[in-house]
C-alpha cells in the first residue's frame, strides 16, 4: 500500500511540474507576442492596429482637405491640424498600451478614430478661417451621426471598456470646442458661443483642484441628451444661411443654460456624496 501511495504521489508531482512548465511557456509566448506587436493568432496587437489605422487617417484627412476645402498637404493650416492630430494619436496609443483591456482593436475604436480624422479636417478649416460652407456642414453632420455608433459597436463586439468610453467623450469634447471656436471666430453668432465648448475642460480642471469631483456619477439620460443637443446646435453654426440668425442665437442661449444645469446638478450630487 505504501508503495502505491508513493508511486501516485510521484506521478501527480511530475504531472503538476509539467503543467507548471506548460503554463510558464504559454505566458512567456504571450509576453513575447505582445512585445513583438502581435497576439497569439498572429494579428497585430491593439496599439499596432491603431497606429496603422491612424496612419491611413492622415492620408484620408489630407485628400479630403484638398478635394473638399482646397487645402493642400503643404498648407500651414493643414500642417497645424495634422500636428494636433498626431499629438492626440500618440496619447491614445499610450493609453491603449497601458489601460486597454482587450486583445483586439475592434470597429468601435476605428469609428471613434474616424471621427477624430473628421475633426482634423474641420480643425484645418478653422485655422484657415474658412467661412461656413456646405462641405464643412456635411463633414460635421457625418461626425455627429457616428456618435453613438462606436458605443453600439463596442457592446456588439464585446469590447466595451473605460478606455473606449473616455476616447469617445474626449472626441466629443474636442468636437464641441472646435465648433464653438469656429463660431466665435467667424462671427456666425455672438462670441459667448465659446461657452458651449468649455464645460468639459472646466470640469476637468475642477477635478484636479477638488479630487472629490472624480467620484463616479450615476447614469442619466438627460446628461446624454444635453450633450447631443449641444453638438447639434454647434453643427448648425456651419449652415451658411444661419449666420446672424436670431433663432440660432436663441438656441445657443438655451443650450448654454442646459449645460449649466446639467453640470451644476452633477457637481451638487458629488458634493452631497462627498459631504
């Protein structure tokens, strides 16, 4: 009996040792694959895939700017916009490498990147000082229509993450700021329209000064509705016929009040939770 127990113990000990070596080998191969820029299936890791897609985005932004807006690759306005685009892409790639939880990029993040490319084209037009025109309106409308598609794709592909949500929010905020600056600079509406592009960044600064503002907020449909209304009104700034319109000025005022109410309610909630 003692011999049988000894043999069984030896067998299981050797088996566990082999399994440990196999697991170690698997982990090593995964780490090696990640370092080399590919996953176990041989596909590029997310940050490599993002870099490739972002590089294609530069070409798309350049061709669209030239064909639609008449801004060439060598124009100062386009070069400034591309520098801003590459800075954003670099920060996003770093975030993917450090905090993205999935092993593939997915179409959800590609759609958000596409919106960033459209934003780059609009930025070139802003730097150039282009007046409101139909091509700009179409580009902005396409970007607005894609808002929400990336979130739907993320849920459908099983790739929802805090990174993706933050990526989407930051593109939305940059979109709003860009359109607000555009409206104020071109005189489409009163200069106070710039207030529609500042809330996100003012709240971001406030969170640095008051750490209790970093606490999570409950999901609210009204917050998303105000955001959509904000972007929609800002897109209307690109409608040529709306320049100087009393209706547009009234819409800007209403959305400004809605933003103050929405952010004020969230801040009050966080303050009560903190206290």
